[in-house]
């Protein structure tokens, strides 16, 4: 999503400084920008003190955090810190420079929602100590911090709750369902359906999501604002669409459902429509076709390691074996 946002901002004539630790992003996604006179890439982790940046700064988009459950379940400490410490550092930067901050929050702020569709006023149903807590609670804390910096320090903040986003540059087999299914279908491997596949998601094409974020940044609405496509599909329906569009004969194989995997998810986008004049334009079929065209090249070019969450996080938490945690901690 970051590389698409950079493309759009540069098209609009902005000067862009991108900070990325490249833990889940790829250099190849911004290779075409490296020589651009208004683009700078700094390899940096937001949990570490920020480098000095050229002034003035007008807008800060905070997209820093692994978004695929397969990554964040594997690195919960770094995930938590990237949301919490990263948010703090960027809000401090905004405080000292007068820049506006847009926080890329998430539909996971609603957890496994008990209200459907999800409106921004719904407080959510999150397991604060489950395996997804590192992501969900990290993002919720980041939202709270935005509101605190706004009320105490007058920092201008915008909060977007982004629902499942997909599109070209999704790394092959990165653990997210769209990427896994397309990669598996193209390789003729079984599509890994977690649980029965009756859980639902709403998939938003990346250009639409980026458009929503930029409109929010430019608007008077602080948010939170849902940015997502209200079309709702079961995981099985998605699998079927992927098989149809790729012409693959891959079978489906059912795997254990990850702990706390939300059962239903669909945004109410009434606020985005009213306040931003935004609604998604690209339907799932068109978006999948474009994503398949991109992944076809990637799958053909290099071997793909398709990620699924570790087995111990796919059973009930009681049966989860005790494991000593030795993360590579990054202190500020
Ligand atoms: N999923 C699946 N097979 C996969 C990857 C994911 O069935 O190979 C399911 C997952 O259990 C969830 C949905 O697809 O119900 C969306 O998962 P994803 O990781 O893309 O995003 P999430 O919405 O969980 O953050």
C-alpha cells in the first residue's frame, strides 16, 4: 500500500520521504521511484529514534506495521512496538513540525465483531490477550494516542480504519488470503481454506484504499473513518472466484481456523461517503484480475514460500504449548 501511496503523492507534485525497515515491504516495489527527484527512501525502523528529516513537513502517513496475520503472529513484540512506539515517535514529530498525521488503523480494531456491518461508533470485541492482540491492541492504542495528542498538544490527526486491502504488489504467498489463494492456484497447489471457509471478509482494491486515505488526509474529518469495500464474501466464495479467474484446477484443503479469526467483517462506509465523498470503484472480479496478472509474473520469476500461521496458534489457546519468548527486541 505504501508504494501505491508514494506513486499517487508524487503524481500530485508532492515531495515524498519514505521510511521503511523493509521487514515486509519490498525494495522492488519502489525501484521505479528511486531516481525520481522528489522521492527519498530511508531504510529505518519507526521503533528507533527518527533520523533528522528535511523541513517543512506537511503530512505524515503512518502505515508502519506488518499487516498479514502470518507475519504479526510470528513477531508479536515487534508488531506491538511498531504500532505503539512508532505512533508515539511520529506524533512527536508532528508536534514539533506542525505536520498532520494520518494513522492507518484497521478493521481489527473491531476484533471479532458482534455488530454487523461495523460502524465507527462500535467499540469492538477484541481479545486483549489473544494471539492477535499484538496487532489489534497495538492499533487501538495508536488510535488512542492520536486522540490524546490532538486534545493535549493540538496535533492534527486523521484515523482511517482500513479493511482488507489487496492488489498488485501483494507479495506472493504472504499469508493473506488473496495472496495465498492466487499463488496456490497459479502453482496448481491446494488452496488452504482455514476452518469451514464460511467466515466473511470485504476486500478493497488498493487504488480505492489509497484514494480514501488521501481524501481523509485532505478533509476536515478526524475520524475514525472506515475505508473498505462493503461487498462481503465468504472465504469459500473467494476461493471459487480465484479458481475461475486463474483457470486453475487446484483442490481446496481445509486447515485449522486461527484463534480469534473474525467470523464476519463488512464496513459501513456511510461516514466516508458523506465526509469524504468516497466510495470504492473497483469490484472484486476486476481487482482480482489485476492482482492475478501481477502475481503471475512474481510466481513465474521466483520460488514462493506460502505462509500459514503456526499450528499452535490455530488451536484453542488452552492447548498452546508454553514457549520461552526470545524476540530480538528493539529499544528506542
Ligand atoms: N485464510 C484462509 N486461508 C489462507 C489465509 C487466510 O482461509 O491461506 C482466511 C483467514 O482465516 C481469514 C480470512 O481468510 O478468515 C482473511 O485472512 P487474511 O489473513 O487475509 O486477513 P485477516 O482478515 O484475517 O486479517
